[in-house]
C-alpha cells in the first residue's frame, strides 16, 4: 500500500493573504502536528543563496512552534534519512532538480516519503519536483538537469502559479493553457493539474483533495479541460 | 570574417499590426530581395502539425512574391545545403531544438549561415534557437533536447515576447526580469537581450541593430538592465 502525506502548494504567497506561507498555515500546521513533527528539514536548492532563503523560510515555522534545519548545513543523505518532515521551497525548478540529482537525493526522498510516510510539503518549484516530471514548470531552463523526471510522489504533472487566459490581453505569446495543451500533443505526456495561486493539493495515502483558497484546472489528454474547485476529491488521478 | 545576415523577430504577430509576420514585412522583404532569394526554406519543427503550419506561413511570403518550401517534405540535409534563405517559425523552443539535433541540422545550419552567408529569419522560438543557447526561452520543457546549446549565430541569449514588470499585478510568480536575473546568477550565463513583441534584431556581418516597432531590454551580467530603443546599434554584443 502506498503510504504518503503530501501538501503541495501552488505558491508561497497569495496576494492579500500575508507573508511567506501564511495563507496555508492551517494545513501546514495540521500535517506537522498530526505526525508529531518537531523539526522540519528545509531544502533551499531552488534558490542560489541558501542562507538567505533559510532566514526567510524559518520565520513562519518558528512562529508556529516548529524547528527548522536546512539541508545545506548538513550531510544531505543523512539529513534525508533522519528527516521527520521535508519542506522544499520555490525558486527555479531546473536548479532544484539538478541539485537533487547531483546529490543523489531523488530516490532517497521518494523512498522516505512513499515507503516510510515522511510528510512532504512543497511550494511552487517544490510542488513541481514532487510530481512525475517537471515538463510543465513555468521556469526558464537556467541550468540543465540530467532528466526531467522528478520525485514521482504523484503520477501526474502540476503547473504551479496557474493563470487563466487573460481577458482583453494584447500579448501575443502563448497562454498557460496553450502551453499545457502543447505539452499534451506529445505522445508520452501526462495529465496536468494547474493550481492557481492559493490552491494546494493534499494527498493522504490514496486520497487527493484540493485545499487552499482557490481551485485549479485539470488537463487530461484528449478530454476537455475541467475546473477543479476547492474541496474536490481527485483521488482518481492517483491511480 | 564572420559573414551573416539575420533577422530575429520577437514574435510572429503584434497586436494591432495585422496577421502572421505582417508587422515585419518590410524588413523581411528587404533581406530576401537584397539576396535575390526566390524560394525560402521553411522549418516548421516548433509546432507538431507541419502541414498546417506550412499553410499559415506560406501566405505572407506568397503575397510578397516569394516561394516557400518546407523542410518536412524534403531530405532535410539536402534542403539546408541548397537553401537560398531559411525561415524558422515559432512554437515550442524545446521541440524545435530537439528536432534540429535529431536530424543533425545544428551544425549544418550554423555553417550555411555563418560561412556561406545564407539569410536566416527567425521568429520567437526560431529567434531563440539562433542564439548561443535556449536558457532564456519562455516555453515549457515539453520534450528534452540533448543540450540547450543552440545554433550560436549570435554569442548571447534572447528572451522573445519580453514583458515589462506589470504594474499593480496581484500575481506572485516571478516577473520576466526576475527570471532573467535568476539565470544570470549562474556562473557561465550569457548576456540576455529581451525583445518586446514587435522588436526585431537585424545582424549584418558584425553589425547588430534593433529594428521593428518596439525596443528591448538588455541584461549584461553585473550591470544594471538597460533600455534598448528601436534603431540602437548593439554591435558590441557580437564581440
């Protein structure tokens, strides 16, 4: 049986809902408290300045009563093996995934989360790498990871910071939906869950539910794109 | 001596300036007429449906009095060797570059353009692949080329469809400038020329000038980003 607890955030911030991670504080605290987590392992690899990123990320966790320890100050393999919970923050998805491969952490994290039930929280790039692959990231390929395959904690792709087609736009570049449908023209492409800023995906074992304050949009190859409201059960995507 | 004639368009369309390629018709016709071009070789690999793309692309060229032949109906190597002029259209930059590598066309095009002076016109993805690398594409990595190194017809990167930081935006994702500066945090990153929709870069041998109807924004590592107006000579970027 698959054993997992994931909270995947579209974004670290939502306009009008306070600072870093504040809009999702209840869900983050719940997943940590339910698992008696005392210290969260922070993975800052999506940004270049790890120290600065740690200072930003530790604020909300400290306020909520949790310790935070960053992987960049420790032996990375050992840190993963001993983690009570993992939080991967946003930034550039390619940089993040490349670093996870370089440090040989992809399989290690997958095993800890799926076989041992270690709670995983991701935001933006940290949600992207939690999925089957990063084919639907919004980020520029500023570096070149050895593969786009990711942690595979869920068997589909996520597009974080999902944006609806703008009304009355004069911009001629592709919309987000254009880009996702372009991806799905490829023969071995996956289902894509677009998560609007403020949408979160909560997965417990084989149950998946949209939480947060905004919903998402679901792209299954060959089907019409579908609105997914907060509270929707989308466990069928896990099969 | 480097011998080249390039016309690199940010976009195939500009709001309010007519259909496919219409806003750049004068510059396109000039580069073709100056070189006595009768038939343009079209490379449609950035889109999946080559036939449909050919039908779109051939309209303006026919109207202007040029023949167009698509590489997908010919032996690709032979087509490049015999091309009088090359036009690579927009679409997904990863898909385009992957196909160029699969068909072993990267070196062939580079040689024809830089050593034999074959005129090259690119739009959007076609401008991206003309540069040193596609690190600053806006597209999703829907497929996985063997490298991000591109045709290297100019020694810097381009960001097509460049957008200024939006005023009063409530979106929390990175701005285009954030993304380019993220790229330039990487140690071996290049200069990036952001071309607004309607901006074009014209290169003749060792001279480079911004043409079109809108300008761009220039990112040189370690320097303040700089506005580049239509008519600016940026030949110093070619050195």
